C-alpha cells in the first residue's frame, strides 16, 4: 500500500496535544512557583532572599518552628492516601513510562502537590522540578484519557509533561527535552522527539512571560572565564571525583531514608522531624533552606573561602538527607546541582593550592562541577552539558563541561550501573529495562497477547470425546478441567497416538489418563518472564490462568504471537503472520477454527474516535480488528489496524472472530459482508 504524503492526522493530533500540555504545564508550573514564593513570604517575611528573610524576621524558636510545622502539614495532607505510595516525581514518572505500570489519579496527585508545596514553602531542602513535572504529567494523563489514546502516545504525552515541568523549573527547554529523551523515554526517534520539543518550548515561553526571561544563574556566571587547555584536561580528574561523589550522594540520601524508616513514626511526625532538623540547621545557617539557589550564588560569586564552601557542602547535604529521608515530596535534581557546585569549588581550591589555577577561575569550575555531579548521579551526560549551558548562557563552559560530564558518567557507571532513578525503580522490585528490545519484553504483558479460544474437555471425558475435539478444532492442544473449572493439565496430539490402534484400551481411557502438566502464566506476567518457558522446542503455547486458589483457565498464549507482538513493539509497526483475502479467493496461509470468520462491517458507533487498543474489552474478547477501510478520494484504502489507529465515522473494519461476537456488533446497525 502506498503511504500518503505529508504529516498523518494522527501525528498532527499528538503535536496539538503536546502543545496543550506545554502551555498548560507552563501556566500551572509558573503559578505553583509563585504560590511557593507567597508561602515563603508569609512564613518568613520579606527579604532579598530566603536566608535573608530568616535572619531578619525570625527568632531562633520561629526558625525551628516554621519547617517543623510545614513538615507536619505535608504529612497530614498525605494521610487520606492511607499509606498508598501513589506515583510522584520524576523517578515514578519514569517508571510509568518505561514499565507502563501504575496510574496518576487526580485526587491523589492534588494531595501530593499540596504536600510538596508545604515542604518546599517552609524551607525544605528539595527541588521544585519534581512537583512541576508531576503537575504537567497529571495534565498529560487527563488529556490522554480524554483522547482515549493507546499506550505509545500516552507515553509520549507523559514525557511531554515531564519536559514541560523541567523547562518551567529551569528555564531550559533544550535540557528539558534532552532529559526526557535520555532518561525517561530512552528514544531519540523524530516522531517521539518532536512533540517533546513542542511541549518544552511552549512551557518555556509561558514561564518567561510569568516569571523571568533571564538564565537562572546569569548573575552568578558573570565571573566565568575561559580555561586554558591544561585546565580543560584537568576536568578529567574532576569528572572522576564527581563520578565517585555522585555515588556517595546517592548513598547519603538512601541513608537518610533508612534512618527515618527505622524510627517507625507516623508519616506526619516523620515529616515534622525532618523539618525540625532543617529548622535546627537554619538557626545558624539559613542558606541550607530551600532548593539551593542561594548556595550556588555564594559559591560561584567571586572567591569564597574554602571554609565557607565546606560548611555549606556539609550542612546542605544534611538538610537534603533530612528532607528527602523523612518523605518530603519534591525533586532531587536541584540539591544535586548544589552539591556539584561545591565539588567544583573545592577542586578549584585544590588547583589553586597546587599553583596551576588562580582564583578568577573558581566560578568556571563551580559550574563544571554542577554538570559533572548531575551526569554521575542521573547518568545523563548530554542533559548535564546542555543544562549548565542554559542555566548560565556562557559558551565558554561547553568544552570543560562536556569532558567532565562524560568522564563522571562513565566513572559512576563503572562503580554502579544504576542511576538515581533506576535505583529507585529497583528498590520497588521492578526490573529496569535496558535498550529498546529489553524494554519491549518487559513492558508487554501476557494479557496483551492472550487468546481466549481455548478448547477444553472435562477430566472425565471419554477417549472418543477427546478425539472428536482434536478433529474438529484447529491446533493440537486440549486443556483439561476438573468439575470445579480448575485447570488440570493439557493433552497434546501425540498423547493419543499410542491408543489409536488398540480399541480395547480406548474404551477404558478417559481424558485424565492422557493429561500431562500444563505450563502456565498469569495475565500480569511480562513477556520477559514467559519467554524462558518456551525453551522446550515442542511447546507451542502456554495456558493462562487466573490468580487465586483455583487456577481457572482464561486463555492461552502462542509462541508465534509473542514473537509477532515483540516485532511490533520494537519496529513500531504491526506485523501479522497470516494474509487475509478480501475478494473471496482462497488463501492457503489462513485457516480459521470452526465458528470463526473474517467479516467486513461499518465501524460501530461505540468505536468511533477510539484507538484500536482502546476498544472496550467486552467488544474485542472474541474478535481481532485486522484492518480498517477508509475512503481516499473515491477509492478504498486499507490501513493496518495498529494499536494507535483511531477509528473514524464512515470507515469499515475487517475483523476476525466468532460469528456470535460479530452479530453482537451488528445488532444495532447494518449487516456486514462476509469476506471468507
């Protein structure tokens, strides 16, 4: 079939939805950041900065009280969730996209965002990008549900939400798009990358209108200078140190979580205790409050004393461990930038002590360290390079930042293959996919390839009944059930051959005597779990049973269907092993079981506007949509029924299924034409 020229309507719709997510995410994210500023002003009073407001307006006991009360309020808001850990933040969003497990629900998400606002607004040491990304991703989820999209476009729209949230947080559209491609989707295909860019750019435009058009660290970066080639090469050493530092930072955050979990306190008290630690730090160093913007300004602005750098480096980590470890909801990206800035400043001091650098180059190494630690912690070297460039607007940083980031990422990967995000997924017991093929087999489940056309016999069925079933139905496997409907086993064609020539045996043999154990799977098993069970070359299919004490038969999975589905997932197009003839000519590649047929019928009213994989389960339980037929300038055009194909009014569909299922669809409309 000749492919139509131009942009398909389906792809254009994804662009429009991504644009809507970008604008909506930028608006909501900007309003959220303004709300945080208002909360901080309300709690701490006026001031040029958060630390200045704390010093000028709060007494020591008020400094202790503000983050403690904020943590308590954050915990109380999470109580209605009843202990459920609904997905929140970038790590969980990556899990939603890559593993296609879990869902964002508006009520739960609203409570989490309000809780995050309490933590951040009261001085918690955590970033705003987690909440911003959650806001935009929730909007993307609502839009995807409204549009009834398939799993692939839903993943793209979720990625668009993450990009919009990151862009709104950092005023960095390129870095936001790169982060999604590098860490969230793991895919740089143009049909995926383009909607992400649209959302990121539009979110940044809205953000600039409501907040600021300047690079986030443009003032701190005014001291950035060019490095000679010797110091550019020296960033290799800084990269190694950042690689090790990224691992240590992850260990510190994990230790904070473990320490608070051992206390076994109710969630509100745990978050209040974390806030109390932050408040105690604020009594002598309020710069540890907030997302760390002030710390980077201090470290990068001029020539800070090494004692100041070390103090900020130490206590900022403690504040982050307390906030994140106690369960505060937010992002880890920004605190990681702060720690990286301190790494760079300490490395610059080391070079000054050795006499190979001067004080004027400190600011440059601060931003190089930020990129290095980000690349090491998140395993996103490309994002780290672009992010620092966009945060500062200084091209002079590109060469040292590139070198440091890639070395840091390689060093961290050699020590631990996991990033901060993949470690979070593994902590939940999830197997993190590596590469497109691995992602395909881990994000495709038995329910996606389940066939329900099983042929069953009771375990008391006589030999003649077994032979009749094998003769009337395609395939060479019968499933045997007991009187309660539980699966007992299976009968293969070769199991009956020994009895065919001995009539004296067949009269006494029943199905139970012929039964061999059945290889089984559950609907929620991934294809990765099922594939090893096909190691037996004689095993062509696996029985699928329901969870519970009684293993009731739900259907079966054929090895060929698994291979075909994986090909579709990896190659991005639907492949079928059988050819269907629509003109009545015989087709030797297609043999249908009794009671099944191929039918052409108008798209049912209930299906109009739905993607193929969004068709109600009750409608497609006994049939499969093969192709769609649409009018193309007076001629019929056949379109493969890919999961993402949206069915339109006036089209026809070619379905393969039982006659009863087709008749149910036709009950409210005109009869279709039997094709074969």
